[in-house]
C-alpha cells in the first residue's frame, strides 16, 4: 500500500479507515479490531483566540471507545497512537500521547488521551545556568542536542524536551526508541540568563514562549514543535479551502477542498493597540553563603554522605562547601583531613555536597554551608510599544525578561501578533485530509462571506474516525514573515529590521 493520494482524499466518495496502537513496552501493537470509535483534536494556536498568540497551544486530546476486550489493553499513562487513512492506502499517524483517564461499562469502555505535554509536565528537569542563548535553537541532522556533550549549545526548550525523553526529529534514525520527537527553529530572543530549577517543565516552556515569543505545539505525527514568531506566518499557499463547485478531479488538480459550513468569530479583546512589559535585570553577585542548614547528621565510621542543597538563587559559579563536625566519642572538633568535604554543581539551583568520614569513629555534622556567586535581581523597569491608547495590555511578568531591550522587543512582537489576530474561521463538514497539518499556511475562499484566497494558518483540526473533520483557521494579517525581514548573511534593502 502507499500513502493517501490527493485523488483519494478529495474524492466524492471515500473509504476512511483508522488504526489504534498501544505501546507494550517493546513494540507497538494494534487494538483496532476492538475499537468502536476514535477521535482526535490537535491545536497550534498559542492557547488563545487569536491563533497566533505566543505560548504553548491547547493540549492535544483524543478519545478512543472500545469493546471490553480491548479496554484492558492499556493502563494509566500507556502510550497510544492513532493513524488515519483510506481503504486503498496506508494509514498516516495523526496522534500520539498517553492515557490519562479510563472508564468502562459492562460491554465497552473509553480511554481519554492527552498529548506528550502530559508526559513532559510529569518529569523533573533541572538545568545549568545558560547565558545569552535563544530560548530554543534550530534542530538539524547535525545539531548537537545531547546536553551531556561538551559542545552542547542548545536552548532551554531543547534541553527540557531532551531531558523528558524527546529526540530531534531530524535525527530520528539514530533514536528509534525515543519517547517522542521534537523540531525547532531558532528563537529571536536570548535572555541574559535562563534555567529550570525543577519546576513543571511544560509550564517553564510556556513562560519561555511568553517571554521571548513563539509557539510550542504538537503536530499530527506526534512531533513537538517550537516555531519562532516570524516563522508562524512564513510559507506559500499550496492548498486552499473553497466553496467553489468543483469536481473531484478539479479539487485534486488545483489543491483545493470543500466544506459544508463556515462561521467567522471576531474577538475584539484580542486586537490590541499597545503593549507594556516589565523587566528585572539579573546581576552576578560576589562570593557569599548561598545555602546553610544546621540539621544534625551522623556519619558512621568510614562512611560517606551526599547532601542535596537547593539554593534560592541560581548560581553563576560555585565556591565550595564547609561543615561543622565533631567526633562523637571524644566530643572534639574533627579536622579537615578527618572529615573531607567536596561540592559539585548539579544544576543552577542544586549543589551536591559529599562528606566522607575517614575515621574509625562516627562523627556528627552540625552545620553545612555552601558558598558561591549567585545571580540575583537587579534594576527594574518597563518598556512599551503603543500605536494608540485604545487598548493597551501588559505582558505577563516573567523572570526571563531581563533588560529594557528585551522588553521592548517583546512588546513589538506581541503588538504585531495582536494586530494580526482576532479573527478565526471555523469550517465544519470537511472531508478528512491526513496531509493537513496544524500550523500549515492555507488559502480560504467564501462567496457568502465575501473573501477570496485569504491567507490563513491552520490552528485546530478535529476529526472522528478519519471520515470528517472540522478545521479552525486564523487570519495572518500583517504578521511579519522570514522573507520580509533582515536575516544575518542575507541583507536586503527592501526588508524590515526584525525584532
């Protein structure tokens, strides 16, 4: 069999099929023979009505209804993937995620699924302190994505996705057993300092996107994608939705598809005329005590103890560690040679202190101290970009907005996104198209509404059983694109300066 052809996809009569697979721990196994119905929803809209807002999209979701014999094939957090196709074609993967809730009756049951964000948010991730790096960096077949490499220079989003089990999509052949794959363009802003101290990784990624622009979402094949602001609207229209009366052959030849109904939603609260953003600079302080506790700890003769010390501030440099120790039998102070101390920087806000008792007697540790040079808050201020005073909004506060220049860039970026967004078109009753990806640039024509070849971005795709789909399109308006701004190494006098 082969992938679906355009003729199959836009035919007057189609024969949709689907497959549902569960991960057994060693391989994917189909449970399609037990499935009654499978539906999925993917979104790439920044989680807001504009469709081009900055931040992670609404989490992808899917529902699988099964007979009782199939319901038991998955437990909580079991990876599941769903593929759609046609009777004469291969099925194309269009959802990947994990089971987050289950329910059943006497003869049938249901799985509720979420995308890989549900897996990511359940992980604990701690990073070093990164300086002046874009929040995300481009993934390629040769990009160094493994943080363990001495040449690693990836962004914090790349770091998070790797540590949660993701691997670069372009290098999938080298990581066949990856939990999921990710793709990224290079973000436009690199804060002075970025780090993750063990917080919810998905929420940290959200804050990064809100602070430096771009969207993070899951594509149809299960790939997590970061797209920078000027790539959101970049791309030629190669496919269009239309209400023109066309034959199946014309639809296939012209790259068009029909729909049964169209509604337009205009949210005036999304359209803004100004943005202000606050910033707090980050400064490297001098050497000082960054951690201290006085918890009594006993170390047996010849034993070693590793103490985890979490600091309140990220560390630019680690100084060392010191202790107060006494020999229990003699109640005398232990010397540095009798009880040795070493410290290592595990992550930006975690230091591991190793204490070794070289004596033949137990010792008591009365205090532990860590010194270093922390990065702390400095000057505070704000920046703005305002065209009029009609609707001025304030950007979300973030520890990653650390300079006036950064704040000014973000304001202009959010203003452009606000000016571009606010109008969504919802198309219902579309024939399912497995080739249509969230994030795709498409055209839209409607004689009833009076639009022709309107340039839009696909921000939501919902389907049931791969037969029909509902599609939501965001109008791109004047959002800047990669071919309309200066790119270093390819300067053009006809282009604008990017953020």
